[in-house]
C-alpha cells in the first residue's frame, strides 16, 4: 500500500473511532441524538417479552406520554402524581431501575380526559436536565436533583389557547434552550389570554438561568384548531446552515437558531383551510428532504431543503398517494437512508426513499388498536408500540420489513400508551401506563 494511501486510511479510521456514531449512544432529547428517531450502536434485542429480557421495571406514580431522556446511568422521565396534584420530574438508575430522586416541578395533572400534563419529554446535556409540563412549568435540575431554576411560560406570556392539553418538548441546540407554542389566536374553552393578543411563537432561553434570549412571533394563515400544533422544533444542519425547523399552522418553516428570524416557509398542506387540522407530528430531515405530515389521513409531503423565502411548488419533491402512507400522530423516523412513516390509524409501516418518495416496502401491522407512539430505529431494527402496549419489531432497510418479534407490555387497563420506545446504551426503555421497563439481550 502506498504511504499516502496508508495515512489517508489511518485518518479515516481514527475519525470513525472518535465519532460519536460508533460510541454507545445516549438519548438526550425527544427523537434522540440525531433528532430523527434513530440512534447508532448495536446489541439491541430483537426477541423479548414480559418474561424474557426485562432487566428491571420501575413503578411510576402515574400516567404520562413523555419518552425518557437517557445519559449514562441517568434515566429522566416525567409522570403525573394524582396525590401530589403535580407533574413529577424523575431520575431513575439505568442499572437498577431504582428511583434516584423525584421532584414535583409542575402544578396540576390534567384538563381533559385524553392526556395529562406529563406529555413533553425531558432534555439533558449530561449535567443538567430540563423538564416541561403542559401547564407551562419549565424547570432545570442538576443530576443530583438540585433545583437550578423554574419559570412558568403561561405566567410570562399568557395561558395556552389549545382545545386539548398542550405538549411540545423543549430542545437544546448550540447553547440555547428552545420551546415552541403554536396556538389559536382567540381563547378556546376558556383557555387563552384575554389581556392581549394571542400569538404563536418560538422562544429561546439561556439554559443556565431560564432567562429569555428572544421571542420570535410566528404568524400563520390557518383557522381555528388548525392553528394548534403539538409538534416539537427540530434542529437541522443542511449544507452547513443551521436551522430550527417548525411544523404547524398549516405550514413548515426554518429559522435562524441565533435570532429566530424566519429563513424560509413552505405551505400549505391545508389549501382549503379546514378548521380542525391540529398538527401533531414533528418535522423530520433526511438526505436533503424535510417531511411534513398533513393530519387526518391526508398526504405526507417531501420538501427540498436549502430554500430561502417563500417556497413555491418547485420545492415540493413528492406527495404521498393512497391511504397507506399517512401519519396523523406519530413523527416519522429517518434511519440509514430511508424514512419510515407509521400510519397510526390504518396500521401500516412504510419504508420510503427520501428524495423520490418511492415506497420501498409497506407492511400491515397486526395491532388491535392505534399506534400513536413514534417509531424508533437502531441496530437494523424498528421498534413500535400501540395504545395497548403491543410491541412490534421490524427489520430495517431496503430489504427489510420482516416482522422479528411481537410482545405485549400492557395490562387489561392499558388504553392510551403513547410513549415511544427509547434505545440507549444497549437497553430498550418501554413506557406503559405507569411502568418503565428496561429490556436487554
């Protein structure tokens, strides 16, 4: 081998070894280390059940749809506690499943029968964890459970104007803590400020103090409930440009992470201005393409990344066809070069080429009920869970789609399990009604 080639190969290998992709992966936030529902690493189980592969289970004080954030031995989670009338921020040991600490950081439990205030997932940087509740409480703690700061977003900027319980997860990116509130412009069911205008906004805060760095107003032309979004802002770097991408209010937009300035906007997935199209799925990025999912069984759109200003029809790379490839609630997964779109209502999992929109394969899921938790990809596998706690494992990739395992982690009382399965450090974390399971090979 020529000396120049040897040194080039050595440099590549050293880069790969030092890359976080080849190290055991933490899961620091909603949708994981790459913000797309995937993680690197291997050694995750394919076949498991309630009696095979469960390393431990932790009893939780109540319900919640938040997914865990994992960093080393620290597993962070939120859960409601009816007795405390509060949302609890919890740290659980990844080794033993024991609750290391539990603190009430948010007031109240619920305002409707469909969900609780424990819907937003925590975010951590390995030193601090940030919790958010649907009642507006946002709080930071160190890994020992020491409170660092607390603020209430509703107290600062007005009551949330949502028909149902608000939930959007905070995100940490480039030294700022982000939170989006995409809401109605008038009160609904007695909720929403009456002392000033109700605006949708993207908020950036100092992670160390909680102080507001800036608040960017994000207007839209949607009407009624279609102004409401339960999505989460997604950091993306495309062609060297860093963006915060937001979906909701009948459109998709990219923002400067340093200022909130809108860089581009695409719309709409709701040309006839239907009034009850609240948006749940977050945007997803992969191979130069953004996905945005129209609600209520309508299409998925592939949008070309890298645009500026108001994007026209030329930016739409593809639009899905038929009723199999759609997603009303789950956020799609991007993993190993493909999008995986989970049809929660008709129960299909679709593997899709990101640029062409071609359906590589589509598999019907033999679930008894809806699957509203978002799919997760790791170790060549895709993990799904239904409202009843039915777990499905499929092989990933162009030649994938094989059903590898089914298991049931729910109980006879399970009807509304929504937390996505989290892979971290060769462990699967499966959250049901009031139990967190750790599953390993």
